[in-house]
C-alpha cells in the first residue's frame, strides 16, 4: 500500500518575534489523513509554528498546501484554502452567542457540517443562544473545535493544546471529538498531554529550541524511553 | 418645570449630535484600533458640501434644499472617510504614531482648506419654516430642530443596532472588536470590514455635520473640531467599541453640559464633562459598557 500523499509541506520556516529567533528553519511534512502530533517542551515554538503556517506571524520560508505555495497569501486566503485553526486559548468571541460564533465561521460555498458538529457536541445546540463568554472552559473548547469542523471543505485543522486546563471527563470528550474529526480532515495537533497525544497521533514531529529534533512514528518515540527522554525531556515511554 | 424640560430636550439634542460623531469613532477604534483625529474633518467637509449643494438648488423649496443638503452631506462624509481609509490609513495599520500624525495632519489641512475656500464666517443653512418654529412640551417651547436631531440620532442608532445585530457584516464587526486576528483566522477578509466601518462612521459624521448646521442654524469651519473633543470624551465614557455605550454616554454628557452651563457659571458644564471623564476612568476604566479596552 502506498503512503498517503503529503498534504502540507513546511520548509525552512523562520519566525522572529521582537529580537528572538523563535523558529529556526523548521521543515516537516504532514501526510493526508489522520492526526500528526507536533510535540516538544514548553516554549520551543509549537504554537508559533501553527501561527506561522496560518500567516498570523511574520515568517520566511515556504508553506505548501496540496502543492500550492501559501506564504504570499493573506491569512483569510490561506484559511479559505481549507486550513482551520483552533487556538490554544480557544479565542471564542465572548460577546457573541454560541450560534453567532458558529455562523461567523461559515464560509460561502462550503458544505456545512452542522450535523457532525451537533452530533459531537450536542450541548452547543442546547446552548445556541448563550453568550460564549459565559461557557465553561470545556464548552468553549467545543465551540472552538466546532468552528474548525463546520466547513466541509477544510483540509487540515491546526489544533493547539485542545485539552489544556480541562477536567479529565471533558478531556475524554475532546479526545473522542478529535478522533471523529480525523475521519473527515487531517489534523496537526499540538498537545502537551503525552498520553492524549499517544492515543491520537500517528506521525510525530518534535521541536526543540525552534528546530525539528525528531520526525517519526509515535510508537517509535514513546516506546523508547531514552528517545522520549532526549526529545521530550521526560520518561514518556509507555504512557497511554 | 418648563426650564427643566427645555434644558433636558436641548441637552438630548446636543447628545444626539455627539452620538452621531462618537458612534463612528467608537466602531473605528474598536475594530481597527485607529484613533481617528480626522473625524471632525469628515463632519466639516460634509457640512460644507451639503451647504453648497443646498445653494445649487436655491430655486427649490426650502424642504427640498434641506433634504439635498442632508443627502449630499451623508454621501460626501462616507466618501471622504472611505478615501481616507484606503489612501492614508491602510498603509499605516499597526503604526499607531503614524496614524495619529496623519489623521491630525489631515484634520488641520482640511480645516485650513475649508477656511481658505469658504472663509471663517459662519454660513447660514436654508431651513424649512417648520424647523425654525417650536413645539410646546410640558409648557416649554422646544425648538423643532432639537426634536429633529434627536429623531435622526434615534434612527441612526436603530440602524446601527440592526446592522450590528442582524447582518453578517455586523457580526464580523462585533467579533472584530473583540479579536481581529481570530476573525481573520476564520477566513474573513477583515480589511473589507475596516473600509465599511470607516464609511459608516464618515456617513454618520457627515449627517452630524449638516444636523449641527440645522441645530445651530449655521455651519463654520471650527465646529467639527470642537465637537470632536466632546465626542472623544463620549466614546471613552461609553466604552470603546460600544455603540450602545456611546449612546448612553452622549445623553449623559449632553444633558449634564446643558444643565450645568445654565445653572452654573460659564464653562462649568464643559468642565464637568471632563471631570466626569476622569471619574469614569478611575472607577470604571472600560467605560459604561465595561469593555476592557
């Protein structure tokens, strides 16, 4: 069986913020389908990588989506090519209702997946008229994921620490939602919770101090204590 | 009671003018983080354009002349604001000092040009007979222009609320006021919203310009600048980015100014508005609407 085609190719991505050289020539591929994990310690540039792919920070290098260069495009143009973003802090619009948050994410011409969204997060349908700012952290995460899943032509979801700060029960819900989401779109997932990452991802890219330090299979990384310690800084081997 | 009714309605009329200027300023800051010191120039240029257009149809009835003046002022205000956004502001996004310098410069240059072209003397605006009359309310003879300005402000407020709450562009503007980057990250061209908000702000300022001419009976080159100062105070007291907050603040400022200028010594009303600003900034820095910015 041939390997899935490359959906996203990042080459020599460099980001400078203020005087700091945050990303230093980051290069990797994301295969179409499934979940690819972007791992690493705090502050190594994982969030900046997602923001760089989307053009939310000034960057140099190349980001190719399905064979088309995107680095010269504006943020909204990149998104319209099928890149959805779930930011670390959820960034729901607190003053808008849940329904308005979702409506804002609707893209003209794209098939809308409200059925899937409400199947995964039935609570959102019940709370459609509630201001997003009054929701719990878990519910806000559902809104953020729902916005990314809504448009049927999204090719890749950039999901940044979706389980951060959530209760274990909600984490399980989010993990299940991501698993289902991966059936309809490719996901590039930043996740600090290694057991969550291990249970979801197939390919792994590890960053260290703004550079790629490891690319490979998740079992290869997590199954080798020395390798995991070297790249992730802790005894991650065997974590589930 | 008569005096109170007169002061109250006159204050509401003044507040209505402040609101028309402040609503656009507030939305522009809320969405784009642009402190637009040229807003008074939109007001002034539109008022003079309306006055000139009114003169061009001098043979028509005063009602038609006035309606032409209003229509032209609104269109010119919107067009001038759009041009300003596209030509001067767009290249300076995220360069706040540059924005301040260019909008202050535009305001000063525009006022000088208007003074050069039309002179410094006030120009009398042709008004229909009804507008020069009064209406008796609880025994007070209220100038009809006050009622007219209040009615226009209410209509603009209702339109803005409809736009913000019931249209997709309004949704984008409300979301953009909260988090512009996330709006872009949802695939929305926020630049178009910027231009639209600038145009709406300019149209409201243009309407304010011609209505101020109606309220005071004349237009002059300096009124836009002097009203802009109070409009900025209204925006801050109301909460940056909040149209409803601006509406409430405009009423408070206009009425307070009228009452204290009447019952207190000269200038007390104006001073009290600045004092109110200081108190609000100390007690509730986000303004009436509680916006965090």
